[in-house]
C-alpha cells in the first residue's frame, strides 16, 4: 500500500491514509453567499449556450493546483482559483485585466 | 458531532484537514473581479447570476424524496425510475437537462448501497442540491471505500453483517442516487407522508429512512 500511495494523484483519496483513519466531521455547513456565487459562476460558464468551461476542465484545473492550495483552500475557493486559471488559459480574461480590476476594487476600498 | 475540535489549516501540509473556514478576503474580491469582468464582456448578465443562485437554492433533497416516495407507491414509476432515471425525474418536474448520467440503485433486503466520490465531490445535484460538507471531506472520500461499515456505524446506521454492502464511486459523468427501502409500518401512509421519511442521507446511503412517528 505504501509503495502504491506514491503513485496516486493528489486527489485520488480512496482508502488513502491518513484520511482513511480519521473520523468524519458530520457537522452541516450552510453555504455562504460566496459559495453560491462561485457555484452559479461555474454553472453559467459551463452552460451549453456558452461552454466556456467544461466540468472536466474544472476538475483538471483543481487537480493540478499546488498541493498547498488543494489541501488548504476551501472547496469553493478551489473552484474559483481553477476557474480563474482556466479563463486566463483560454484567453477569456487577461491576467493583467484581472489584476487591474482587483487593484481598482482595493483602491476603492471595496468590500467584497 | 458537537465537541469536535476544529483543526487549524496548515497550508503546505498535505495531511492537513480539508479547509472549512469561510472565504478569505482575497477570494471574495477575486470572485467579484471575475464576475464583474464577465458581465462587462457580456458573457452573462448580472441577472443571470441571481437567477442561477435562486435555482440552486430551490434544489434540495425534498425533490429526491418525492421520487422515492412515488417509487414506493407506484410500481410502474419504480420500474421507470430504475430503468430511465432522468426521464422519471423529468416526469416529476425535476429539471435534469444539462446534468450527467444518473443511475438509481435500489436497496433490497439483501443489499445496501453507499455512494461516494473518492476523486472529488460528484453528486446528483439536480435532484439533491449541493452535497453536504462531509460528503466532500477527505475523510469520507478516503474511508467510504476502505471501511464502509465503519462509516455507516459512525452515522449511527446499523447494517446486519449478512446484508451485502455495495459502495459506488461517482464520476463527473455519472452520478448515483440510492432508492432506500420503504420502512416497516408505513402501509397506511400517503405519498407526502412517505416523502417526509426520506432523508438526504438515506439517498446517499449513509443512513436508512426515518421510521414513522
């Protein structure tokens, strides 16, 4: 098993220690507005009328995040990071364009 | 599970627990920037976002419970739900367009099903809404395929050892819904009363439906 573990991709968690030895945190979490917004963004971008990001592309982008991000970001933060990366990769949005918008929002003291 | 301590997240530690914190200010701002740019480019309208959030809010396990209760009371519908799940769901007014393939797994006196997505979080969202946090957790994804009876026990679900337990692993293109067994003592109940016994967790397979009061 230990030898095999090193061949597994980061997201391939079936049976993998130490997660497989941990109790499951069964607490319910209400979705935040952020969670719902990111979920809605993905739905709209993947809708057949747009097809800008397919679900498999989202998976690929999530699964190729650096391990620190994969294990450190929340579920929908990972989605957003992956969508951001895909939109830039596909040229839908420019990296500079996003940076400029972020800077403008920060300068305006925008609250998210 | 009251009393659970909340582990801190150590970025960089691949063994750190799945993050359960709220969004960071950085990501809240990124969401806004990306959304505003996409609206400005006419990819979609601001209204589309609001409509989609409303739609997501309207999707919840009660929809799945209606399917299950109908299957319990209508043998023809049960047959259709097992043979053509999407068509059956559509018949009940559930919008399953733009959703991946769906398989409905029927629990029997000799076989129980448990659904997991070891790779991510694939789930029949069109029918049950957004999956619970534990379904997406590393612990559930890792354990469901290794120690499924232990997982059931943790959810307080008794499954006699002679009942076969089949664990199914969902993918992005194929989602599973469990058709749980109708509880004993429900002969006189109508469809709505039956649906009230069908929990989200019973359609994932981590628990049984509720018993009638």
